[in-house]
């Protein structure tokens, strides 16, 4: 009898410990299930895999036949490649020389030049198809480079440029005149800020405004305020979404340190809603409305085009329903819902994504589209969330300031932008906007299909991405054919085409002609040849074999 008591005590303690641990285990399992199954949803695993990928590159023979192409197709591709290289050399001599010169001293440019295409092909592409990073003039929907070449601009200045280069140049020029008397005096506010704050509150439907120096900083402050007021630690972002380069919102590849208070969950998932309903440590949820174009996938870039698995899955009704469910759960649980509109800005509607999807956020962040491309970040939020101190605890504050917050030149350019946006005549640009751009995308896809080209476009209004309908390791080459046809692309190539809203039907018709011509030339040069029965899975297996061979020296 004496010996049984300690055993019973130990058993009871074990049962009590198991009972206490069980809810935590359940929560952990639920969290794991809410992550997207891809590496995009598992930041730690993605970093581990990235560290395991060995560097290797194809020599000039393997470069053109890495998919097992026969000799005649490889020669066809090689002829096309060097014909294109000759054209680039003749057409962009100044720009290429200047780019090569400064690349050695600008680390940003060295990165983008290296990662335009999959790394196995990068060296030969840089040597022979070097692009020019320099333009010196813009007009209408075109830009002109330092060699005098005129391109239709499909870069959109990384989303900043919504209404066209001339529109923003006017905002900046008029703003400069109004700010000139004060000049670069920092600290006190230019009087124009009063109008800006009023309009921003009206557009966002929120109570207060905080100015910052970039979209990244605006997101940082929104998250900090959410944590401060909820007294919770964790933020939720969705797999593939981009919210700037701040470490807390970039937990995977690209960030040397893994954040411990960030959950990366699956977009458009009931399992995610379950996690939000059942956890008590979530301060805020970040939504980048651009993810509606490719839920749970990283921002598309040609450097990741190892096969043809990239796709576009935009469904406005489905994404709207998802956001409404998200809004409901966040309200129920006291979680701050933040719309990160730095990229889309006021492109979808005059009231931004909140108006476009019909969903109210607790806080919204905006960026450079507000000030004609001049550096700025803005947080708009509910009054109770924007407060940076507590009345009953004067030492408990939530600090954020910056030297260039509310710069006079930025604020006057912003006022010019917001004044135009408030005009009923100007707002007519939004009438039938989706119908216009959906119709343009549909028309281009019909042309591509009729021509037997394995290329299609997907879009959310005027923001487009290119995807491919047949398996290939060489889709990334299309960006170089497009540039040769006079279409200016950002460094991510065909991953994102951003049209300004001042594109006329004639402008777009010209872009379509050039797009189809580029794709036809790429097909002519044999880049889309593939073996019968080839699949994206086969391509990935081949790449894995190459990596294993390099890793083990075979």
C-alpha cells in the first residue's frame, strides 16, 4: 500500500501535465494545418532548402539544350540568341556601357542584373543580353532611354505610376512651386498638410493619419501600433504576400534572421480562419490586395521561371468573400485588420482596395503613388489604434518619427494628386475600369491562342502577369524578345506588367501587336520546342538531378 501512493501521485501528475499540454498541442497542430503546403507557406523550411541549392551554370552547349533538345533545335536557339544579342549591342550601346560601369558600385543593380533569369543561365545572359538600366525621358505612355530608343512603359514604376508620367510630372512641378517659399524646412508642417489629412481620411474612411518616408516604414508603424493597443505579439501574413523588406514581414528567403512572432498562413483558407478564432496572441492580420491575382504564390518574377507552373487565379467574387470572412473573424476576436495598399494604391478604385472589395479595414497603408513618386508612406487608421501613448501611463508610449516625414515638397505634390483625384471629372477614369482591362486581356489572349502561342496573360484590372500553357525551361527568354520589340519591363520581366490608366485603345493595340510579334519570334527560334510527354514535374525532376550531381560531384 505504501508503494502504490507515490505511483498514483506520479500518474496523476502525468495526467495533469498531459491535460495541460493538450490544448497547446492542438493549437500547434491547427497552426501547422493553416500553413500553405508549398515552401511559400513554410518560411523556415524554404530558407533551409535555399541553403542547400548549389550553384552551377550551363556552358554554351548545355545552355541551349538543357531540356534535351536535339542538335538542330539547339542550333536554332543559339542562332536566335546571338541574333538578339547583336540587336541589343547595336541598339543600346550607351545604356549597356553605363549599366556595366555602375553595376560594380550599386549593389541593388548587381542583384537585379544577376537575378533576371534562373541562375543556371544567368552568366551567358548577362554577357550577351545585358540590358540598360537608364532612361532619361518620358511622355504619355512611353519612356526614352539614353540611346534614344522609345519604349511603351509596362513597368508602372513598381505600381507608383497609376495615371501616367505626365500626370505625375505636373503634380511634382506644381507642388514644387507651392513649396518653394518654405523650401526643405523640416519639423514644422507646411499648411497644405491640413488638406491632405482631410482628404486621406475621406478616401480611406478612417479617422487619423500618420506620415512616414516609405511604404515599408508605414507597414512597420501599423504593425507596431496594432501590437501596442492589443497587447498581443504576433502578426499574420499570407503565403507569398509582400509587405516591404522589413524583417517581421519577410520571414523566409531574403531575411538572414527568422522572426519568431510572425505566422505565415494560407490565403483563402478556412483553416486560417480557425487559427484566428482560437488563438489569443494575434495582434493583426496584414492583407496585400495584390495577392488576389496569385493567392499563396510569391510575387512572380522570371528568375523563378524554371518551368511553366506559374499561373493566375484571380476571382474577384471569391476573394471578396474571403475578405468579408476575414473581416468578420478579426472583429469577433479583436484582431486589427490592416490593408497594405502601398502597391495597388488607388489603382483599383478612388477609395482603394477597401472600396473595390467592399471591405472595411482597421488600418490602411499607402505609398509613393500619393506623391507623384516622391518618397512617402502613410498610415490611416481608427482613432483608438493611432494613439501613441496612454493617458494613465505616461511613460508607456509607441514611438515612431523620421527626419523626412511630411517633407514640404512631398506634401505639396501630394496635395496636387489628391486635388485631382477629388475632381468628379477626373474620377470618371474609374468608370468601367475592370471591363476595359478585362476586355483588353481577353482580346490579347484570343490573339495568342489563335496564333498557336503558349503564352497567356492574367490580370487584376491594369496589373497583369504572364503565364505559359506548355512546359518549358526557357519561358524567361520572352522578356528579351519583348524588350527588343520596344516594350519596357521591370527587372522581374514578364512576371508583372503594369499599365498606367491613360493607355488608350490605340496605345494598347500597339502593345498587343508588339507582344504577339515577340512571342512569334521566340517560337520561331525554337525556345518552346519540347519532347512529347514533357511535364512541369519532369522538368523539376531534371533540375533536382542536376543539383544532386553538382552537390556530390558527379
